[in-house]
C-alpha cells in the first residue's frame, strides 16, 4: 500500500516520527469515506492517537457509521497553514504548510472499558489546560460509538518558512 500513496515531493517529506507527532497534536482532522455508489464523504472530527491508531467518537447511528460499516477503508487528514509566500508575480505565491494523511481500516470498539479510556483521552487532549473533569465510565461509554483506525500508511509533508 505504501507505493500507492508515495509522495511526489520527497524533499518535503516528514519523517514517520514527525508525522505521528503532528497527527497526535492536531486538534481537528478530516475523515474521508466512500459511499457504496462511489461518492466521496468527508467529515471533520476531533481525534486522539493511541499507539499507532487514531480514535474518534460519534453517535451510535448515522451516515458516518453506515458508510464505515459498508466500507471500512478510510483516510484521515490533518493540516496547518503556516503562512503565504508572496512575490512580485502571481507565480511567485505559494503556501507554507504541514500536513499528514493516514490510510487504513476503520473498526468499531466494542469493549465499554476501552471506549471509556478513549473518551477520557479525547477529553484530556481537548480540555483547556488545567481543567479537571469527572472521567467517563464504561456505563457512560455504552451510549456512544468509538471508532478506531488501524493505520496502514502514514505520509506527512511540510513546506516550512525559510528564513
């Protein structure tokens, strides 16, 4: 699968470690899915990285779950626009950025204890610094769906400012 998703601009490639770090730190990502008729569907999500998997939560029913159940092959993207390169001509313009795309298989987490652990990691990641919260329990977690993505391929690239 790696060759299928190889980067064209090798000089902008992030290392695997830098790609995982950027993915883990990103507050929002976009999940790419394919409907059974082949039409694309993209949805922004909060996520958390545990090991080499990506997790998010959602309602127990809806379009996203229907599509995941029909075709668990997904991609997940995070990015940051760092600035704009300017110049005297339109062709001199460009974007300074960092981005990561993960390809893999999505699955539903069934164990409510594991779901609670992931929910608590999500809240811990996204809560304001110093904010305390009562942790979710397995009973709480039973009311939501937790989806994991087993990452098969991860690519990152960056065009940083050059000073």
